[in-house]
C-alpha cells in the first residue's frame, strides 16, 4: 500500500516537473522570438528546410540557446532563464527519488 502511494506521489511530482520544464522552455522560446529576431529567423529557416515546421524551429532555437550563437550572448535575462532551466532539470531528476525515499522512511517508522 505504501509503495503504491509513493509511486502515485512520485508520478504527480514528475508530471508537475515536466509541466514546469515545458513552461520554462516555452518562455525562453518566446523571449528569443521577441528579442533575437535575426537568430529566430535563422532557426525558422533551418526548421523549414528540415521539414516539420514549428516543432523543428523550436528545437533549433533551443539548440542555439544551449550551444549555439545564443549560448555566448551576455544577456542577463537569458542567463537567468538558463539558471532557472538548470534548477528545474535538477529538481526533475531529484524530486521523484527524494519523495519516494521520504515516503519509504516515514512508512518504515510508522509500521514499526
């Protein structure tokens, strides 16, 4: 029973983390679209040539954000978004495991 509850809470935490990650990456995408229009146009052209339309454009924009031209730009807002994305990725990896371990520890003490 405790394992089922732990699994459910862990899944809820994972779903929430994915939601927050998507929200953050969408915010980065919109910021780049509005403030770095030349780079966005370049990524849009690459996306069109690769096929797949808007989906590929967002992939090329995020790739530029991580390791391309936008990775080296000294923009405080982009740096803040990069830090937020890193924190969310870390929480996405750690939170389900920590929740599950916490529930197991609490359950052990409750049973004994």
